[in-house]
C-alpha cells in the first residue's frame, strides 16, 4: 500500500465530535422539472454536479425508441434502472437492475420501451459531435454541432406466433416493426 493510501487509513476521529452543519444536501427530485438534454428523446433532472471535476448524478428519462449515439466512457459510469429498460450490444438492463461501464468502454445504447434511470458519472461521456470531456486538460468541452443521429439497426429474425395480417400487428406496434424484420415461419416450424 502506498504511503498516501496508508495515511488515509491512519486518520481516526478523536475528542468531542459534532455533525457538520450543511454537510448533507437533501434533494427532492419529485419537485424538480424534467429538462431536455442534448439528445432528442432524453430528459434530465440533475441531482448533483461538479463541473470542474466532471462529476454528475442525474435522473434520465428516455422516450420509447430512443438511441444514445455511440460514445466512450472516460471513467466509471453507474446506472440503476428505475422503470422500463435499456440495452446495448452486451445485454439488457431492466427495472430494478444495475449496470456499470468500465473506463475506456464504448457502445451505443437504446431503449425500445422507454426508461427512467439513475446515472452516476465520474466524467462526461465522449461523443463524436457533442459535449464531452477533455481528459488531458481535465475540462468539459462543448461543440456547436448537433449530435449525429446515425442509427445502425441490425436486422433481427423473430419468431412470432401472431400470423401476418392479424389485427394485433398494426400501428400500435409500429416502433417495434421499424426496428425488427419479421420472417414468416414455415408450417414445418422453420
């Protein structure tokens, strides 16, 4: 263990102790307004922010069908899904579940049904044409460019028991049908 880390463990509280007045900051998210984020379909409530350090804790509300463009995590990111679900190339995270992204990881995320998330960032994500974080200069960088909304939708083969032409496959399912290509099943089950 380094001397610096050892010194942290050596500190002990002694003598008469009093709680720090103003040391706890209570936030009531239910009283806050949802605000638009830099990305279409994503709204935000900022619970904590330290712009100088790049830290942010927030609630994010994603509309159904929202995709967050490809980005990099310069530091650890933690997410707890409160409602709905969102996914990336490695899996899906549903209500009540938690996922973290390791520093340096890159991906694109999507929410087919919409979701509400508690997100904790140690540094802002880095995007191609939007706000990010300059690691070397340790500061947030803004651009005048709008986010690049490139959607790379993989064609999926889905076996469905609802026959084509059935009234339940209609406009209400249009967001799903936009992203998934259905193939008719042979009567032989293939």
